[in-house]
C-alpha cells in the first residue's frame, strides 16, 4: 500500500506542477518527491492531450475546424497555465537578446516578455494552428489521436533532457522554478515511454515513427545549442523543447501523410 501511495503522490505532484487541474487531497512536497515525479511527466501529457482532443472534437461539432483549433489552444493554455509556452518565450528572449551565459540566464529570469519572445510565440502558435488545420482537413478522427500523441511524445522527449544533458544552476535561485533535474535510476524512462505506447495505440500508424524521430532530432539540436551557449539546460529550456517537439510532431505527420 505504501508503494501505491507513493506512486499516487508522484503522479499528483507532476499533475500539479504541469497543469491547473485540482488534486482532491493534500500532496506533500519535497525535492525528492519532485524529482521522482519525472516518471509521470509524459503521462500528464497523455491526459492533457486527451482533454485537448475532446475540446477539439466537441468544438468542431458546434462550430467548424478552425474555430475548434483556436478553442482547443485556448483550453490548452488555461489547462496548463501556459507553463511550457512561458518557457518558450523566455528562451526566445534570452537566447535572442543575450550574449554569453550570464547575460542569457539574467534575461531568462526576467518576467517581462520582449520582442523576441512575442514574435516567437506568435509564430509558434501560427505554425501549430496551420499544421493541425492541414491535418484536420484530411481526417478529423485521426488528428485527434495525433494531438494526444504529440502532447505525450513531446513531454517524454523533453524529459529525456534530464538524462542526456546537464542542468544549469540558476543565477538567482530565489526566482527559479522547482524542477526535477536529476536522472532517476531504474525504470523511470520505461514508465514514461509506456505512455507514448498507449498514445500510439490510439492511432496505430507505423509512419508516425518518423514524426517521433523528427521531434527527437529537434530536441537533440536544441540540447546541443543550449550546451554550446550556457553549458546545459534550465527549466525554461525544457518548456521550449516541449513546445517545439509538439509542433515538429505535427509537421512530421504532415510529411508522412503527404509522401508515404
């Protein structure tokens, strides 16, 4: 029973960290619990993806595809508190406007959004909208599965940064977000990857392995760039990787649906 209780605590911690979904019981917090919750990051993505797919499906029945996508994107932002989008804007501002590790990290901790962040998030949302629209005009029911898979895969891929790259200590720890930044031993990656397999079961199409691979290559490039510029990753870097990998998954699906 204690093992089950601990696992519920880890999942609830991940859910509270990444979403605004209320948890109906008090969850203890510690850095150890936060770190162990990383095994459920992708599972939270699976849940978020399912809710997004439901919003899109219901909205399309009431309105049309384009309106449904916008409502889904609004719902996603409200559901997660724009957690990953905030990381993406911070990443754009810091790497776009900063030079050198110290300056980049200083800008990254600034709560204000600059030109690079504004331009970046607008272009990201536009790319997300038009890619989902293109997929939805081909097959609405398949794109619902794609949305679930993209949310799940992007969070799993983003979480692998903890295992492949070094965490960069924030220059101002008083402003830093709590973060699971230490790789776990054992089956943590396996637990996360199972959620990806569950999402794949919703739309069993072997061609989507290409989309997953493209997303992972995007993460690999971003990880290389972060290491070159600041020596590793921060929490904002993880958020930006999730957003970019989600869009890359949509784009990869467009490629395979068009050419394969």
